[in-house]
């Protein structure tokens, strides 16, 4: 493990999702301790996207932004909201100079699949329909997210392709959760890794699926084919149960003719980007912002 990250392990909560309500409080407290950068000229606005039910969003509009990314927070499908994602969405918008539409999707287990996906897809359609109002080029809309949000982003891309929805120009899958089956080497082996381990991943999928059988829209690794999807940037953390499913998904994208860039971050664990003082975390966020900027350039 990267020694800068290892020094902060004691600050991370125990990996557990047996009590979703308690874990949400812990997750919120962890996010609240992360500083939010002051970005002069950036407009930040809370809106509500009409849907059934309506979906809260927070829109970050840097000066001069003409591309947009619909952004989906992490939290194992169970935790997280617009506030916990605020430090990260702010950084992505500032670093990429792209409009970020952060989605406050419904959480499991109270709202199992497909609630979160329906919310995310509704926001994508709304963003495309309101591109002019947002000052966004409708041909320069992407989707992305961390962890469970990365899995949701992949599912949104699949659904948009299958249903003839808004044509995405890019998808960013940061340490995505893509496969409920947990059959990869990393999923079977990492039983005691920081923040995310096999037991927590299993609990996450259990809450999200609610006993229903997984489909490709719930677990994108189950998709029969990945052709005609937007170009992708996929990241994985070395000490993460999701590592191998992310790498496998990237390889399948390439094999099905989809351009993909992959970065496997050595010495990192799932969620370690929250340790902003670590040099590797700074490089990760700088790269994510640069990738989004380049993908949505004119």
C-alpha cells in the first residue's frame, strides 16, 4: 500500500453495511471533514428534475462551460447524497471546466433497483432536453461516477443505447461496482481490505437488488455485448474487491469496439482518494478532471 495512504487507515470507518442508517451518518461525517475548494466564478444551483418521484440535482457551472457530465455519487447504493458528493463534484467541475449535474438518486434498501437507475436516467434525459438552458452542447454530454455511482453510470450508458435515449459522448467509471456475482480473483480474495471488502460488497448488492435477480441494468458486467457504447475511462484501485471486474469490463469494451482508457492505480484502496493530502490522490483527481476536460472539449 502507498505509505501516505497507510498512515490514514485508522481514520476510515470499519467496512460494514449491516445498519444502513448508521452507516449513512458515518459516511456523511467523513464527507463533511473534506474541504470544499472555493472556485470564483462557478455557479452552483440546487434544482429538482421532474420525474416519478422528482429527483434532486446540484448543478455546478464553471464560467464558459459548454459540456456537461451527469455525475453519480458513490456509497454502495446505500449511502451518499448531494452533500456528501459536494467536495468531489466541485473539484471535478473546477478542474475540467465542465458543467457537473450531480444526482441525488434514491437509496437502497428502502428503494431497491431500479429506483437509482430510473432517477439517473431521468436526469440524463432532462439534461439533454434542457441543454440550451444550461448552456450545454447537446452533443457533448457524458455520464460518470464513483464506485456504485460508476456502476450506475455504466448502466445509464447501456440503457441510453438500448432505448435510443440521449447520445452520450463519454462515460467515466471510477472504481465501478459492476458485477453482483463476485467471482473475480479480487472479489474472492480481498476480505479484509480498508473501507471496502468482500462482505461489504455482498451487503451492498443485497440491499440494492432486494432479493430480485440481477439484470444487465443492475449489474452491467452481465450485459451480453457492449458495442455502440460511448468511449470510456475506467479506473481501478489495486486493493479493491471491484478491481478485476472493472478491468474485465474495460477489456470487454475494447473487444466490442469501444475506445477505452484504463488506469489501475497501484498501492491504492477503494475510496482512498478521500485522503487528499496523499500525492497519489492528488494525481488521481487531476487526471479525472483532465480526462473529462479532454473528452468534452469542443
